[in-house]
């Protein structure tokens, strides 16, 4: 603590970290947490401007760390509607204080150039952000580029096994990138769907005239996900590199990762709020295009199984996979899922959707909610304990959430740069009443105080050679 005393004191609430909760007081000086005190301990010194936040009846948690966003992403012919200012503002409204985005090279751009461009864009952020690099094609200078990227604090590399002719990496490229990542303390971040199985299905469905948004889930079968997960797991185990599977949607794929973990592999599973709460029933509804994402939403049995595995600790993180397309973009080519933009907006709703579905409705311990939405994403991205924990010395990224107050989701009342939400009309609990981002109170009393372009590009520490999570 500095001599000047605490700038912010949050008292009266239940402080929750991954692994424990207790009635406690959190003190902030400048942009750091200085004390986490038992509720009956005397307060440290304060000053005349100290803000005291009364958190009685509320949970005080580490600000969310969203490990998977696509801010201002151009993939194929479409670009999402937001930039760092809009997406990070929406994140803060929803209790997320760190986003980790992707530097996906545009055609002809190198991974290093893509990272440098993204790092410059990130300076427009209202909160801190991390970055994943992305390799599409192998070339002999990739190892050197990945070392240069690591020197800029980026140690996670996205590899897609699908989206041929756009960002798909061949199996041999994945192997070689993994070998470099092993040597530089990196982590492979993988979108696993077997492209040949998808294209085969798409071709067949197109011949039958069944290729519009309402047929989306038929074109990307569960088996395609499992097949790619198994192949990538085998490669990662052969290389002995940590591997993280983004947006897992099926029990079989999650089980494959869990079995690898049991063999000692450093393999990790992410799922997304939509795979926990929405089923493929929506593709038979009036606006199937608004729910087109890859992998697709699955049937109710799969959703229920993914929820069950998340409750049973078989899932490590929940990322939003935020893609801020609007209705017009989703509708423009909804007659052909091969051409339309995929992905759902969700950086703002991630925390309340997960809190409602898992904690409020199914009894997930709130400590595990913190692990899934903040601590584990921070650990896996080399950001812990700077992010993902309320502890002295950590960044003062804090969300105070009221576990009981509910609000009905309306796109018009959200802050993402789009005109729809997949959760329209749902009643959710777990919205933040106060959000503090590096010591600044940005959300309070239903109002947002814009901190300006204060977001830093975070430096990821080398990913440990030991198991990152149990
Ligand atoms: O449908 C999705 N998820 N679109 C965004 C890109 C990706 O595959 O993560
Ligand atoms: Zn993906
Ligand atoms: Zn994604």
C-alpha cells in the first residue's frame, strides 16, 4: 500500500477467487489491489477521495478474462462491426476486464505483420487485451517469426483445421508450428473440425438444395469435431506441447481431451455460452441465420451433456467467441451457409449467461464460475496472477455482481456494435453492479464512465512446461 492510502475500498461483500470464498474487504491503490482483508480486520488508511463501495449481499470477483474474441475480424468477405473501443466497452459492461483476441493474417500478410497491426489497434481498447497469433501456411521463416511474436508478448498461436482457402492450416503445418511452440513456451489454440468431412456434407446438401442457414448443423457433423480433435491431440502428444481446443460443442470431443489429460497431456477444453444454453432447435425457427456459428449449435442431448461435463470440471474455460456481425450481414447470404458470415456476438453477455445457466440454475460453485470465466483463461494465456485473481499485487480488475438481481436481455439495451443478441428476451442474473478496470470505476449505478484509450497490450509469460491446470 502506498502512503497515500486506499483509493477504492470494497467492503461488506463475499470475495470469491478460484478455490475459496469469504466475507472480505478488497482495497485498491492506483491500478493494483493492495489488500484482501478478512471482514473483521481494521481498514488500512484512506483519504478524503477514497471511494467506498458497499457490496453487502453481493459477490466480489476477479474481472472476467475472455480468452476468445474476434474484434473487428475480417474473415472471407465480411468484417465484424466493432473495433477495440466498442468491444472493450461492451466487455466492461458485462464484467469482463480483459479480452484475448486474434491476429488472423489477411491474404498475403505474414503472422508477424498481423500481430503488429493488431497490437496497434489494441491501443484503442478501454480495457487490457491479450493476443493470439495465427499461422495459416508454413514457410521457412515461421520459426523466426514466432520467436519475434513471442518477444512481443504473444505466445498462443491459433491453428484452424477448417475454412479451406481462407485460414485452414495443413496437418504438417500444425505439427511444425507445435514444434516451435514447444521450444518457445507457447500454446497451440486450435479450432478443430475436420474440413474434408464438412465439405463432403456441404457438397451433398448443396445438391439436395439443403444448404441454407436452417441446414447449417447438418453440414458440420459432430463427428467432424471429434475427428479433428483426435488428430490434433495425437500431434500435440507426439510433439509434447500444450494444446487448447476452442469452442468445443460435443461430449465426445470434450471426453477425448479429458482422456488425453489423464494420460498426462497438457490438453485443455474451452466451450462457449451458446453451446451451454442454445440448441440446434433454433435452426428450425424464424431466424436461423442469426445463430449460424462454427461449430454449429448441437441438439438438446449434446447441450445437456456439455453442461454436465462443465459442471463436472471436464471443461476448463468459457470463452465468448464474440463475432459482432449484425442482422443485415447475417441475412445477406443466408441461403448458403458456405458464403455467410459465422459467429455470434457475446462478449457482453458471457458472464451473466454462464452465471445464470451454471451457478443460479444448476448449483455450480461460484468459485468454479470464477475459474471458468477468469482464472483459468488467465493461467492458460500466461497472464496469471496479473489477471484472474483478487490478490495483493494483481491488477485491480474487479466485478461486483448481484447474484439475485435479474434483467431481461434486450439487444437495444446492450452495448455491442450489433442490432441483435442470441439471448433476446432471456432473464439473466449475475450482471455486474460495479466494474473496476485497473483501479478505475468504469461501471457503477447503471452508468459507464469511459476511461479513454487506457487498454494495454498484455505480455504473456512463457507457458509452463508443467500442467497448467488440474
Ligand atoms: O463461427 C465462428 N466461430 N466464427 C468465428 C471464427 C471461429 O471459427 O472461431
Ligand atoms: Zn473457430
Ligand atoms: Zn472464434
